[in-house]
C-alpha cells in the first residue's frame, strides 16, 4: 500500500466529486476490488517527467510532424538532387561554375528551410517556402527546362537533336521531377493549412489541443536534422565555389600585366602585338611556306582567373589569314585620329592607302608593290585602342607581306616616337636575338618598301620617321583549304560511287499538308527529310557537336561512320496546281537551296517572302542547317565564348562537315531522286497520282542557292567550292571577313557580353576574333577567294544595303572585290576596285559576279565612319523584301538574266520601312 491516503470511490460516483485541478490520479495495482478504482494524487511535475519519458520512446503521428517529415523527404529525395544535377548538367554544357549558382543557391535555401523547420523554428517561413518552391518548379523551372529542351535540344521536326540525346533525357527527367516536387509541395501546403485550421477551431471551441513539437532527439526527426546538416554543408561548399566563379567572371578586373620574355619588343602595347608577325612563327621546311604558326599560350591574352589560352589548334597552319585583321598600336594615334588629322585611310578612302597620304603601308614584299587596305582605330575598346588594318582584297596565298607605320603625327602635328623595340633593333642591328628579323628587314623589306613607296626615307641605318615595321607570311592554299576540299571530295566520291544508291539513303521523317484554297496559303506541303551522309568527324551521336575532323579519315578518304543530315523541302501551291493541270499552276523551274542567318536554322525557310517567291516562280525550296553555326550549336559556341576558346576548332570542323552534308543534298537533288520522291506526287480529282511537271524548255530544273546574312557570308565559300553542283547563287546582305563583320554588327552585342565574362577587355576580344579568322578562312570568301583562285565558282549576284547595322556594306564590297564583281550603271555610289559594267545586262556579256546596293539615306547617315556598332535598323531585312531587288533575284535564278533595278530611282530609299 502507498503511504498516501485515499478513499475507495465507485465508478458510478466519480462524477459527484470532481478532483482538484492540481491533482493527478493513478490506479493502484494492489487494489483487489475490480469495481473500485483506487487513485493516488501526486505532484504534477513528477507525472510530466514520466510522460516525457514515455513520449520519447513514442512516434509522433500528429499532422504537423508528418508534414515536417514529408517536407524533409521531398527536399532530400527530389528538390536537392534535381537542383544539384541541373547545376552539374549546365556546368558541363557551359564549362563555368557560375552558371550553376541559381540552382545551388536554391538548394541551400531549401536545406536551410528544412533544417529550421525540423528544429521547430520558423514554421511560418517553412510554410511560405513550400508555396514558393511549388511556384518555382511549376512555372519558372518548368518554363526554363521547356525552353532549353525545345529550342536547343529538339530538332524542328520534333525529334531529339541526336548529339544532345543524353542532355535532353536528363533535362526532361528533371522537368518531370520538378513538376512532381510542385505537386508534393502543394499537398504539404494543404496539409499544413489544414493543421493550422484545426488548431484555430480547437481554440475557438475551448477544447484541449496538444501541439506536437516533433523535436525529440530520439525520434526520426533527429536523424533528419543530422542528414540535413551534412547536405547543407556540402551545398554551401558548392555555393562558395559558384560565388568565387561569379566574382571572377562578372566583376571587371584589370587585365594582368604580361611581362613574358617572349613578348615582341616591336610593339609593347600588348604582349601579342603586333599581329600577325613572324614573331609568332617558327621555321618548318616541311610546309609549303617553309614556316609554321607558333602561337604561345604565355604571350596570348589570359582568360579570367589567369587561365592560359590554348592555341595548339591554330599552330598547324603554315601562315596567317589572307584577309584577317592586322593589329598594332603606337601611343597618340587615337588622339590624332579624333583630332581629324586624316592620317588613317578608312573604308571610304581605300584609294589613298597606297599613296603618301597614308601613314600605314601594306607591302607585298615579293613584288615590291603596296596593297590597298583600310586602316582605322578599333573602337571596340575605346579605352584600350589599337590600329586595325584590313586588306581591300584577299591576300595571295603563301606570300610575304610587311606592314609599316611612317610619319604618323600626334594631335599637335608632332611626329610620334618610334617604339623602343624599333629604336633598339636599328641601333644594335638586331643583336643576337633579333638577327634573323634584322636580316629580313635589311635584305628584303626595306629595299622593297623604298621601291614601292619612294617617299619613305628610312634605310638600314636610320629610322627617319619609320615608327613600326613587322612582317608575316600568309597561309598556303593547301593549309587554308585542304580540310574542306578533302571532306568535300571524299563525300562526293563516296555518294557518287556505284554502291551508293540514293533511294536507300533517303527517309521522309514528317509531312505537313496545307490547304491551297485558303487565302494567303502559298505552300502545298512541307516535307522533313533525312539523308545518310559520309561522316568525317571523330564522333557521331551523343557529344558529336564537340567533335573534330578525324585526320585518319581524311588521309584514307574513308568516313568514320555513316551519319544523318536533316533537311526541309517546301512544295509551293503553284507546283501542285501545275501537276493537277490547273490554270494557276506552274512548272518546276528551279530547286532553290536556302541558307539561313546567324545561328538560325532551316526553319527560316518558312519566311513568307520566300514562300511568295517560290510560289510565283515555281521553285521548290530545300534547306539544311549550317552545322557548326546553327541554333543547335549555340551550346558549343556558348562554351567556346565563355570558357573554352579552343573549341572554335570544333565549330570550324563541324562547319566543314556541314558543307559536305549540303553538297550531299545537292548531289541527291541532281541525281533525280528528289523529283522521283513522293514529295512531288499529288492525287488528282480522279484518284490518280500526278507529278510536278517540268518546264517544257528545260530538261531539268536549275539548282540554285539563296543565302541571306550568315547564309550570304558562308554561302560565298560554300557556293565557290560547289564544283558544279550549284548553277547560280544569290548572296543577300553578305560580307567578308567574319572578323570585320562581327565587331561592327549590332547582333554582336550579346556575344561580346558573353566574351567579356571570359576575357578582361575588348582589346582581348579583338585578338580572339583575329585568331578565329584563321579558322573561318577555310569556309568563307576571305580564304576561298585568295589568289590564285582555283575553284570555278558559279555566277553570283550580291545584294547589299547601305545603312545596314548588322552586316556593314563595305564587308559586302570586300567580298565583291574578291569575286571580281562589277556594279551596274546607277549604283548609289562608286566603289574602290569595282568597275561599272555598262553591258552587264546584255545576254552575250554577263559577268561572273554582280553587286547591287540599295541606299537607305536616313540609316546610312546615322552610321559611324569609325569601327563602332551602329544603332539597330531594318535595312538588313528590307533589302530582301524590296520589290526591285526581288525582281532582280527571280530573273537571275530563273533564267540567269541580269536586270538593273537602279535605272529608275538610282536604288535610293529614304527610309527602311519594310
């Protein structure tokens, strides 16, 4: 018996005498009377201690605790893995940790919220976090995943881009998991809300309600707390890594000083200047030029974070670009130019560049002749200026050139001092280090320069106003064009062999049929097709967008695989009507391949003006991506711009494979398989199948090319290398070289922003563009048209717009000079090096290339004469939509005729209001 006294109380009488509020009762096990319940009153705190011991060994199943456990589970099993894996995926795609910052930060917030809620703190904040998390995954992340998957990883026919199969699968999985997270968070929000409402109504009804804290150290929650801390520590570490990357790449740091002993003393502005130069070459008697490019990472611009640029992919060249920028600087030139002393002869004064009025001299050392060029201050980086020269024509392959700055004066007319390196070179006659350079200067360059420019008074002993002098050799034809020709020739040989039967290598992927009876419907059908093509990259399939050309395959002419190349085929309503015998029908006059714009894709061939053109003239339109510079290559290009400049080799090599794919498309089209395909067959009213008919005067249609913007720039090289596959080509708003076009283009602004995340300033960006031109030369007019031109290019029509803020017109004029083009009477202005041909429109006297310009007066006057990016306008788009220009295009493509659109109005437009 217990010492406490008690009175036996019958169960029936319990309600008569309620116990004191402060008393707690317990059953006495010693009581033998089952009908009487013996109780003992103890102090409340003793019982509370016993209850806590019991509760510690129990599992709290209150709704509040269940919500916390489930929320923690969602965070551990779904939210954090999805965010971390998404961060890792984009880090691998872009190559920089900063791209992962939003996802890792979100993961840290998720784990922090989970930790605080499990500790019993910030329950309201955890409730709000669940709502925010649901909204982020349901709307923001879902839209982000959808955009990347649809725009970058999914082809326009709805199938995955084969090279991104793995990334597409991963992001699709993350997208679905994100939606699942959103659903779970909504459920948890509803449960938490229900629990709050339950507490609220319990208090309103004065019912006893015990709220569980769910924080006992012996429960499952304790384990979750420790696990959360471990994950949180890991993600905080990742976040710190990301923040360091953000600080490195998004803060404008001063460029590191490069005092490497390998710097060229001739120009101390930057270690890599002047460029190009024999200083960046080494002797190699195995090459055609006897030299090889030898760029060194120690003297090139450093990437942010002090990372060295890898130039190995450029060092296989035996010379420099035939039309790339020539860079140097002497202090005071920018200020003198802004004082309008007229020393630098820009694009408008090329004719003066070979006279004594020019302070810059570009010399063909072997012929002792000056080369016409433009010279200007590079305002891509006004704070870090340099002089930029561009040859007026592509330079000759494998030839020796020199650049001199002579008698340049400052703002007040004083002669600018020569560089210390020049003074030292002439004072010591080269010395032991520069003896080879001095020998070239004294034995070849200076004597040749004195012949070409008699007013230049420098000699082997005295500078006499010579402020800078450097020389270089251009790449040989084989070094510059060897790869693209090898892939082209091997491709055409492979698909032209007897064992290759095209009908076994073409597949129709998808077909869209339109109702030609509807207003403004110009297409009868669109076919998404796929061709098998020989593959010369070292990888086909996942990861193939980063692939390089396989040298063994090029040497053996045996492809590494049989790849796949997709294309579009548009059949206009007029061709369908012609097949059905309707009065509105037309015969097939031409198969027109369309080349899309900068980082676009073949879907641009849906443009209404192209549909109208095809429907009016009876053209079938084909289109294939510029592999390497299409929208599906943006991830590779992004990684190249942001972290791996050496990946430009992959861009170049994929472009070469893309050219080969397009040549295969032309070969398939010309083989007759295009007209035999079901795409050209229609059912008439009687159920019979009828085919698109040919023009009675033609045995086969013309096979022509029409490229616009990037399609015109790359189209120049593509058409020039087409070896008879293309009958005629129209290049709309084209230009060359890319390094000239890019930095004056309004479209370059976004790419420049990306480049400045990896480089310190725009002087370094300019150098990178100059290096990239070595790769572009293989594929555009700057390299293909360098003399001697050995490729028999088809007749060309070039159309440009004066006032264009996307592709500067003088880049089109440089391309026209490379083609040996002429202009027609009435052209808005005369152009250096391009003659007016008064007989070009006569059938028996048609030149190989024509340039036509439209002058948009208001936009043209608004462009800067200096190397500055212009304000956006519509000239670039209006040229292709101008009625007179369309008539010129159709006459040229359909019949090979040249008509002059400038006879009536001089090709002058007041405003680009298309």
